[in-house]
C-alpha cells in the first residue's frame, strides 16, 4: 500500500525483494522473490503508468551487511526470473525496460562481473557509497555499459 501511494503521488519506488539464507538453501529463492513481487502486483494491478516508475532491487537478505555477495550466475538467474514474471504478469513489452538492479553488497571488487550480466541494470549501493571505491564502481560500470 505504501508503494502504491508513493507511485500515485508521482514518486519512483525502489521495491526490494530477497530471500534468507535458509530459503536459498531450501531451493525456494524464486518462490520467495516472486511472492514478494506478487504482493506488489496485487496492489498495482496492470497499471502500466504506475509500474513504469518502479525499480525492482534484488537484495538477498543473506548478503546485507555481511560482505557475502551472490555470484554473477546466482544474481543473473534471479534477475531473469523477475523479468520473466514481469513479462508474464504485467507487460511483455515492458519487461525489457523495467529496471532490475542488484542490491547485495555490491562493491568495487565485484561490480564489474555483476555489471556484465545482461539482466542486471545497475546497483543499489549501500556501505560502498560512503567509500572512495564508489568512484571506482562508477568508472567500472560506465565501461561495461558502453
């Protein structure tokens, strides 16, 4: 409801989804992330006007503040699944335009490989944004996007 209200007021919403380590180990990663997206989908319905102001951030709970990062393959797999859900449930043509970013402890040492994944559109940077390495991340990502 909060996300819908913010969208109706003209704001952009970064909607974070993610699974715990126990859920990942139980092979429930996509089930958990899709359930979280479906909760937002229930609120927004098929309103393409509202959805176009949503940024989806995959932020695995097990990586927050731990320094543990999903491998590029793990992150890409989830991003592909999220984009597929969007294509099937909201808008097929909009699926290539919705921004799906990675928010699990991205930093200067891992952002290049993660940034090369075709379905990772950027990063939700936490602690690294306060360090000089953030400038390095910007430079590295600029190279992967050209």
